[in-house]
C-alpha cells in the first residue's frame, strides 16, 4: 500500500515542479539557445513574431500566435517539420523512428526533406528552449516596449523601436 502512495507523492512533486516558473538563469540560457546555438531568430525573428532576421532564410512561424503546448513545441524542435523549412535539432531524429515513427529512408521515399540545423541540441537544451518560449514568446501579445524589456531582461537597444506609448 505504501508504494502507490509514494508513487502518487512523487508524481505530485513532479507536477508541482513543472507548475513553478522557470529559474531566471534557465530563461537566460533558453534565450541564448534561441538567439545563438539554435539561431531560431534567423527564421522566427528575435521576438519570435515571424519577422526573420535574414532575408535568405525561410519564413518562420509567428511563435507568439502559436497554440502549441510544451510537448508539441519539444516535438517540433526535436523532429522539425518534414517537407517544410523547420530543421530537426535532435541529432538522431530520423535514425531510429523516434520522430513521427519515420526513418530518413522513409522521409526520402515520400519526397520529404529537412534542412540541416545550425547545431543539434541536447535534451536539456530543448527543455530550456521550450521553457523560454513558453515564458516569453508562445501565446504572448505582440511586442511592445514593456514586453521587450521583459524579453531581454533589461532595457536594450532593440527596445528603442517601441515608443513608451505602445506599452500596456
């Protein structure tokens, strides 16, 4: 009898830990991954609003309007979007069927391609990136000065484009 209650207690602790807001240092690391290692801003824009940074890059989704939840975001980051412009950031994404139950041969036989990511991400890095996106981007209103300062964690030059009048 104690085993089920111990399992329930552990599950409750896990759920409670997820409900707590991410650590600011983790959010900062998620932002770094978004901007640098993953270079997500090249297609999705620095604010995640789909205003890409490089005209040579594919158009990325406006993540601020996304309805994806944690699991969907993690899956999209790890597995990409075959046949679209979203790369798979999991090094082994299509090597063993972990993504959509397909291997690279099956993708190719269906005529689906995936661009190469700028770098692959470790599972912990995917979690940090998802935490950042959920806390600062996904489902958030369009960028204004206050959101810009919150996004960067301080007043930065990028926030100057938003007048004080655009604040909430």
